[in-house]
């Protein structure tokens, strides 16, 4: 079963606009990661935020984490047509046992950026 | 450098056939993961290796699924007596570090094997 739920399921915007995707999860985490997947390809890691961090930036990406609400958001600023892809959040559980190997993914948000 | 390589890229199997999917991780990567991704869904965890040891196989859906990594490098996911519900993309991912450090280590994914069972 999947840990996270992402919202919206699909997002369609114009080039230059900002895109915001949200992720909610259920259990305590060590960190939360965002991945991107182009059609027919594997996932590519974008950014990781630890449970003791609230906000992180990488280029045009901004990620926030609210552990009290068990939610995260990914903001892509000044979007480009090349940003068109599916975006997934993934969580790593708290340390302990052998579960540290298990990165659990959400359902994903399909982002379409129109030129 | 070379990324994670998976073969075949596409596999069509008749129901009841056995299939073997191969994963070549990034050289030197200790951790290796298999995920199953149904159409329009996120990847679902299948199993995890640290070197040659299979530390977690809790996601394997049935005893028809078997994974191995005998020398701690290449891994094979085998599905016996395939069923239509096995149709999916099978993704392999590797990670450089192990143990507690792996918590903050991203996964590097291959492009997957698309399995279609007819």
C-alpha cells in the first residue's frame, strides 16, 4: 500500500507560471523526497528534506515540510514546458530495524506545462 | 558515468510463462531495490538488498516472485507462472551507501522493464 496521497492528481499550467503540488503521509518519517518521472522513463531524484527541516530550496524548486500535519509541498517556479512530467513524493521511515530500505511513494501528480 | 541498466526494456509473456528481469546497478552501489509500478500509479516496494543480502522482501506479492543478487552486484527478479495482474513496469534502483547513512541517500532508478502478460 502507498504511504502518501498527492494533490492534485493532475495540474495543467502555462509556461512561466508556478506549480504547487502537495503530499500527505501517514506515519512518522526520517525524511521526505521528491522524484520526477518522464513518460516511459525511470524516476529522477529532485530534492530531499529531513524531518527536522521546514523548508529547502534547490534552483527553481522549493519544498516545505510540516510534520505536525504530515504534509509537504513542492513548488516549481517559472515553469517550463520541459517540466512536464509526473512528480512523486516518497517517505523514509524513522530509523530502526531493516525498514530503512523502504522508500514509500505516493500516487503522483501529473504536471503539464503548455508552451 | 553509466546509470542503472535494466533489461529487457519490454517483455511480453503468455500467462503461465516464467520471466527473468535483470538489473545492473551503478558500479559500487551497495543497496539495490525493486519496485513495481502499475499504470498511473506510484511505485510499490517489492524487495531490498544490501550487497548480496536480501534484507526486506515484504513487498513481494506472492511466492511466485523471487529476487536474487548473488554477488552483490547484478540482480534478477524472477516471476514464475505469470498472471495478467503481474503486468506492470518493474523498476530497479540503487543507492551508494548502506545502513543509517542510507536514510539520506537518494535512489538512482533505471528506466524499467515493462512486462505485459497476455
